[in-house]
């Protein structure tokens, strides 16, 4: 009886955070097509056993008060050729991408003080790609090859992976101040960092990886949207483990999942 009640409460909570959306209002047909293709692709055979069934977990959320859509893609950072090509098609359909990426000082702290975490994020992940014949990495890397990329804490703005400007990029406010009219109207992709802001002491625990970082990610997504830096539907790209927490945090601010996606 208790298990049944818990299940009903979980379903009720999920329904409370979802609604049927007019998706065509926020997404064009090409965007919808590639997002649905990404959500549908699955691993097969031994790869499914070793790496899990899902490659991409896709959600679209909508805030009725602000009339704002946000598309979110949770991805595994290990992919085969088919999944990698599809990921590139997804990011290429969105002029503005908001992407995961640990800030400079935290990355340095991990390298100096947390060798196990550093290895799992570095060479161990690369080794796993090749051992499982999935040599392609994050869709975030693919996104950052094109357009303007603001590197959090590195005080660098890149254009097509080449250094363009050396300006402060520690906070989202600083980053927005560099989004000139020329950049916004220039027809280039824009990659905004989801993890700019105050230093968070890294650890190997979920309290850092999936709690503190998620709070920072949600704060920055909302800042970019609320400040109307993003006027059209942005694409958020994160590791799949971050997606459930992000959806919950965005729901607290009125963003409901589109049940008809």
C-alpha cells in the first residue's frame, strides 16, 4: 500500500510539472525534428550493456507567464558515429546554446586536489570511448567549434575556436556585457556558459557534482532568459545526470515540461 501511494505521489508530482504546449510557437519544424530524433536514438547490443540504453534525453519546458521555451538535451559524453552526427545536427539548429563547463579555477582545483575525479573526467573517459568503439565525445565540443564561445573564468572569448577577445568572463553579468549588438546580429552561433559565477569548492560527491553545480546552472539559464539575452528558444546541453535536477529547479521558477514533445 505504501509503495502504491508513493508511486501515485510521484506520478502526480510529474503531472503537476507538465502541460501540453503549442510547440510550434517556440520551435520550428527542423528543430523539433532533430530533437525528436535525438530523443529516439538508442544504443544496441554490447554498447547498451556497457554504456546504457540512452544517448540523449531531451525535454522542452515552457513558462506561460513569460511565454518562454527552453530546449534541454542531457547527453552521455561517449558516442558512436551515428549519435555524434545527430548531436551536431541538433546544435546546428539553435543559434544560442547554453552549455555545461566547469570554470577555470574549479578545473584547476580538481587537477591539483582530486586525482580520481580528474582521471574520470579526463583520460579514463577517453580510454572508455575507444575500448567501446565509441570514439566521439561531447556535443558541447561540437557546438563550441562554431560561433562565439565565452569560457567561464578563463577571460577569453573565442570565435570558431580561435581567440577573439581577452575580457572578464567570471560572471554571467560580465559575459552579457560583452554581447554587443554586432555579435547578436552577426549571424554567428553563440555559446553561453552555464557555470559562470562564484567559486564552488569541488568534491567527488554529488553535493558538488549534481547539487551545487545544478543550482548554478539553473541560475545562469534563468539569468540569460530573464535578461532577454536570449529572445528565441535556447538549447541547453548538459551531461545526462544533471538533467533531472535542472528540470526540478526550473519547475520551481514556473518552467513546466511539455508533455506532448
